[in-house]
C-alpha cells in the first residue's frame, strides 16, 4: 500500500492583540439617551438590551431625527449592550462620523477593540437608516433628561 502524504502541521495563528479604544472612558461617562435600557432589534448580541450614548453636539438632532437630519462632523454614537436592569455589561458597538461617512467598530465590555468585528455588516444595514446612517431611538422609548451643562 503506498504511503499517503502527510498534511503539513497546522500552525495556530494567535489572533491579533486587542487594542484599547482611546475614547472608551470618556464615552462611557456620557449619559444614556434613553431613560431605560431597550431591547436591540437589529443586533443579535447578548445581553440584548442597549443604552445609546452620543456626543453632546449631536444629542438634540438624534432625539428629533427626521429623514433629512444630518449629524455633525465628529459625532460618536455608541450602543452599550446590557441586560434590562443594567446590571450586566456587554459589548459596545460604535459609529464615528468622518465627513459624510461612518466608521464602525466593536469593543468588548472593557473597551478593547474587537479585531474580528465586521464593519461592512454595519454599513450594509445602516445604508437604509432613517437619516444620516442612524435609526434613532425606537418609537415609545422614553428619552432620558438632558444632563446639566458642565459648569452650570
């Protein structure tokens, strides 16, 4: 019986190290737009509820979103996944606006960027968003009161 050729040994390639998202601490401290965590309808992530955090200059426009709304340059929108009671932390999905386009990425609960995250999946869905690539809060979701301005 002829000897079979051996397959080359598998070399396990370690995944690239996760890099910290530099703005994680700052964005984590922003107030949630929603008064209570709401169930995410478009993201199949566990835990399945989210808090939306958005940079202050875009807050009002996001809360009053209509089809021709354009969010300001430099806007950051972050979905912080949690459970309904906000006790369990999950991943964070982020959109950062640069010009008229968005950069999408995901981070773990500690703010380390996930190198396996597929931003094209985000872009494909967000092309059909309500306005400027975003969907806004779901109907019936109560907005949280605005945080007082710094220094006042």
